């Protein structure tokens, strides 16, 4: 009996090892593609595109074939009926999910989507430049159809939008997301109105002026130094659309510098630090398996938003950081920490552009896209009607109507990528950031003094222990519940913004 | 009859297309690995190594499996008995060669070599630092054994060193290489002696002084501008050991800056330009197949040496370039083009270090390594006797005896990589450079006026047409014969150096 059991354990262990080797190989091919993408955005000469496109396509199809190979299916089936450790079971769960999804979509459809999005990008760009929605509409229509078809292959019984959403956020269900977004809409619209009606004038010109790129870069490095970025495993570069990418051994940050937007460069750098810092907190020994990979987009965004907003837009942060900024920019000599804080938290209710939005109006930009996407995918909204519905919603939620589609429904690149269901993770992450920050302060006590002293180690230690180190071992709801002791909720975010902006704008009712 | 033929042609065309797709995929995976290697040398954070090693290993084994798959063998067999165009036949020939070699070596041996070299590198480094050959000897012995075994799998009937040599230079046979190296030894030793005995003093301190990195970088960019480097498909960075890499869409140069060695940075930049310029001359439409890949190491080195030596160490080049250099370094105001030319062509017969050698003594460094490698692999020389034989040969050929193994047989990294048979391609390339340069001048007329005017277009056009654009369509001997009308020969190189150094050092007998 003991011998039988020992034999069976040994067999499982061999099978698991073979499985893990396969998983690591797939992951390494995908991480290699990540380096090629970083290279393309940051250092590749401009005419390198044709070769790069072929290289990325080769890695993607090699990875797909390794994952969807019959052998992967056989190993999964064998392991699912074996005795596994919790960690092993988590790896099997994550790979199973990807395997099922990738095997259910015919390769021809994947290629058609890939080709259509490749062509959609220049079409979208041209349409935006010419403010000509009709030129993009047929492509958008085609993408909506293809993505519906894609969702139908994965789960013919499910709401297709739910399937698409779960590509980005597999474990928070769409109902939860929808509920959170409704709460944001219902609570933020009146809050923003109250700010708009308030007579309180906050300081907005603390960072007015022009700032040299080289000095901005030096300051971005100061920001990263100050937050504790691990330069031995990272680097800072510029990219037109800042992003972070990499692995726990090499998690790189990009940012951008505009001479009249020093604050934008600082907040963007802090945001990307948050992403990279999550990646750097993944366990080394998990590299190559889901145990060493970050949880999905909402959790990733919770990390960038926590650092950007709860740290980087806080009063104590500016008490800490303004003296550092003054060393690079002596012109900031007369700016007070309070003025910097106010400038960093200015609410613009007349803003039409998502990427220029503040911490409050941002979510209404997301709600609008979410509502439109849902109706587009369900068929309740025709592509041709998108501009009007878009403009109506901007008027309703933000009190401002775009005069052109270029600053309306054509502003974002995402739909040209075929990314439907993605936007909401930005808001879901902000909401989670508040919940995590509250839990961290619950355990560590108020963090203001730490931040004022430029000491971020305790906060980061808490995030490492409660979020980063777990990789994908737990599902998102499990991870949240373990870290905070509660289910995922918008309560802390709403509390945070009401209290912060109520005080800042002197709002009686908040 | 016509229909049968049409059907057979269509079938061949389908088979060829399937084959080419496979070849392109393998090539794209390998080019992706090239980007990862560039990244590792140039921009990767220092702690990124563990993940990078796994990524490169995954790409290498994926590429190996795609190449050695039975399907590749079946497609090759089918195409070899079909009617193909010359270009198709060349692709089949090149892939067949790689396929046969890679399928004949057992994967376990490949992995053992890979593991041994991975461990050999730190061992070699430490041995060199401690001047302790004995600490490296067992590893070297193991590598010699493994590479002998490797050669034996590829061709049990051939001289194992010949098999190893043909990994780097498949089409020039070892006998030719050996003959050329003997000629170099026999002719260069007396030439260097004559220089040593000459009373002529040449100017050597034209570039004495210290030079800021930033200014050196600006000048390196001037060099590349001046030679016509295509920045739309390239970039310049620094690396501890300069190299070039990439494809015709993206061929990057690296160089290095030492504050007391401006000349070294300029010549290294020109050398790497020559490599990158070859890559950039490969036909776009051949990308992903051997038709769009460079011929082997000797031809590659001929391109770097042609630009470095025949252009960059010529009198007219310094007449052209010194005024440019003076703009970056006003301290060069009093240096004459003749003094710069002399400094760039100083012969140091007392030099122990290959990478610091001049255009003449360089080849004796190579001859010594070649002779030692041959005897090591054949078993005529025991590893333990390498240091003594090394030192004896330095004394015999260069009249200088290393006092330590660190500046003797431990100086180069190559053996720790298991690279036996590689060194000679450096000399073979220099020899070919002279032959090609002579042929170019034969067709275009004397190029001195062009170079003096900073006009490199005609020379480069000739190289594009006669060398670069052919990719791997022709074997190396075919390529040389088509380009020069003659078989590969050391005659032009020997003529070139005798005439150049005879004049420079005022040698009566030359």
C-alpha cells in the first residue's frame, strides 16, 4: 500500500515536472516576445518594423502551438486527477484556463483578428487625424463581429461581452464590475458637480513653466530612487505611450517628458513604478510559471494607482518630494507643498480626453466606454450610432459635449486593437487600490509620517507579502480577501475620494 | 504532358512554400534571440541574467526542434528531387547543411556542451584574474573532448578540426585556410622584423591626450554619418566588447570609449560599421531565408576589415576625417593628416595582446591560436602543455614572451565558449578584404580621391552589388570568384601590406 502510494506520488511528480517544463518554455517564449515589444517601443530603429512584425508573429504562433499541443491537454488531464500541492494545483488551474480558451478558438479566426487589427490601427489613426468616424466605422464593425464570434467559440452559452471581459479579468465577474462602475457613476457625478459648484479656488499653477527634458529625466530618476526602485533589475527610458514591462528579474519603466508638463511626467513615472514594482515583487523561484506571474489587469492597475494616487497625490508625498524637485528645478523655490498637492489634485470637469483626466472624472470616461462597449457587443448599439451616443453620454455625465469625433469616440487606440472589455480594468484597479491601501494602513497604522519621511519600505513590504509574492496562486477574489479580509468593494475608494475632495474643495455635503 | 508538368510545378511550388514558411519561422525565432542577446549586452539590468538565460535557451531549443523535425527532412528530400530555381536550390542547400549537422549531434551532447561552456566562462574569468591556468585546464580539457565528440558525430571520417572549422566557415576548406595562414606567417614575420630593424621613426602620438566620452560618442556618430550608415535601420550604443548584430531591417552598431584611446574608438566604430553595412546590404525580400542572410564569418570579417583598414587606415581617409575630428576635439588642431595616418598604422612588435594588435602582428596572434587549436583537437598537444607552447610561439613569431598566462594563453574568451576553429576567420577575412578592395578598384579605378572627398557611395555600391545582395545564394568560393574574377588568394593582402608598410617605414627590401 505504502509502496503503491509512493509509486503513484513519484509518477505524479514526473508528470508534473514534464508539465512544468512545458509551461516554463511557453512562458520563456512569451517573455522573449515581451523584450521584443519593449525594444520596438523604446529603441528599435524606425524601419525595423517589417522584420519585428514577423519575429513577434513567429513567437506568438510557436507559443500558441506549444500551449495547445495535445500533449499539454494530456498532461493537464492526468494532473487534474492526481494529488497535487496547492501551488501545483494553482499552476494547473491557470494553464487549464488558457489551454481551454486557446484550443477553442480556431486558428484561422485568431489570424483573421490579428490581420484585421493590424490593418485597423492605421485606419483608426487616419480617421482620428481627419476627424472622420465613417472611415473607421466599417473596420470597427468588422472587429465587433469578429470578437463576438471569438467569444462564441470560447463559450457559446455566455454573454459574449462577459467572455471578452474575462480575457483581461478572468476572476472578477462581469456583474461585480458592472455594479462597481454603476456605483462610481452614481456617486462621482454628484461629487464632481459639487466641486464644479464650489467657490473654493485651489492652487493650480504650481508647476506652470517649461522644464528641460534632461532635468525632467534626472527628476524621474529621483522619483524612482525615492520610492525604492531596484535599478539592478530595472531601467528607465522614454516612450510615446509610457508603459512598464518585464519579469521579476528585469522590470523596466518608461515615461515621457513634455516641457510644459512636469507634473504629468512625475505622476506617469510613479504610476509605471507601481506596475514595475509589482512585477519585481513576484517570487524569483516562480519565474516561468503562473506562480511567478502577476495576477490580471485589475490587480496590476491597483498597484500603479495605489502608488500614483494614494502615495503620489498625497499631501505628505509633496512635503517629502518638493525639496527634491527644487534641487533639479530651483524655479520651484516659491512653490509650497500644499500648492503642489493642490495642483496634483485639480479636478477638470470640462475635460474630454481620458488620458488627461483627473482622479475623479477619469472613471466617468471609463463608464462611458464600458456602457458603449456592452451595447456594441450585444448588438443593442449600431456602430454608426456610436458618435452620437458617445457625445450624449459625455454631456450627461461630464456636462461637456465633444465637438469632433477625434476628441470623442476616436480618441483611444484600444478598439482598433480589438480590445473590448479592457477599459473597465482601469477603474476596477483604482477601486482595489483604495481597498488595499486601507487594509495596509489598518495593519501598519497611518502611513502619512512614513511618506513624509520618504520611507516606503513598510508599505511596500505589506504589498509584497499580501499581493506580489503570491503571483497567480490565488484567484483575484481570493487574493483580495486574503489581503484585506473582505470581498472586493468600492466602499473604500468612494470614502477616499469623498473625504479627499470634500476637504480639498471645502464641500459642505462631503 | 503540359498538364502533367504544370501539375508537378504547382506541387513543387506548394512544397517549396511550405518549406520556406518553416525556414522563415526558424529564422525569425533565431533573429528574436539575436535581439535578446543585443539587449543583454547593451541595455539589460545586471540582475536580469537568470531569466535571460532561460529565454535564450527556450528559443534555441524551439529553433533546434523546428529545424530537426522530421517534416523538415521530408520537405528537403522532396525538394532535392524537384525542379527548382537557382535561388530555391541555394536555400535548400543551406538548410540541408544545417539540418544534417543539427540532426547528427545528439541533443544530450548539445546540452552537455552548452552546460559546460556556461560553467566554463566564470572559470576562465577567474583563472585569468588569478593568472592560474591550472584552474582552467580541466575545463579546457573537457571542452576539447566534447568538441571532438561533437565533430565525430557530424563526420566520423573527417579531421575533427576541419569539422569544427566548418561550423564557422563551411565553404572555404581547411587546407586553403591553413595555406593562407602559413603564407601570412612566412611573409609577415620578416616584414615585421624589417620594421623593427628600420631606423624610420613614425609619428605615434597624434592622438595622445584624454577625450571625454560624450565627445567621443559624437565623433563616432560623425564617423557613421560620414560612411553613410543608415540610421533609419540602425543605432549606435556602447558595449564592453563592441559588436554588430541584427538584420537588413535593423543592423545595430556598438562601440566603446576609453578616455585615452580616441583612435581605438574610431577604428572600432569603423570596423563595426563594416559588419552592419554588410547586413544592411542584404536584400529585404530575402529576409527570413538564407537568401537574406550574410555569408559566413570570413566574408563578414572581410567587410569589417575592408572599411577599418583599407578605408579607415588610409591616408586619404585621414585627410577627409581629421577636419571633422577637429570640430569635436579642437586639441587636434596641430595634428596633420599624415601624423594621424602614421599613428593609425603604427606596428608594435612587442605586443602580447591580440585585441590591441596592429594590422600586421594581428595575424601572428591568429596563427599561434590556429596552430595550437589544431594540435589540441588532434591530440598532438596536451592541455597542460598549452602555456609553454603558447609562450614559445610568441617568442618565435613575435620575439616577445608573455610573463603570465593571463597575458598569454588565457587572454581570449573564445575557448571558454568551446569555439575552436573560429579565430582563423579573422585573418581569412582580412585577406579577403584586400582581394575585394583590389577588385573594386580594378573596376571603379583608384578610390583615393573618393575617400579624400568623403564619398563612399561608389565603393559601397560595388560591395552591395558584388557581395551583400547575394546573401547566401553562392558558396564563399563562388561569391569570391564572381566578385573578383579569381579564386581566393592571399596575394593582394600581402601586396597591400608590403607596399603600405614598406613605404611607411622606408624599407629598402619592400
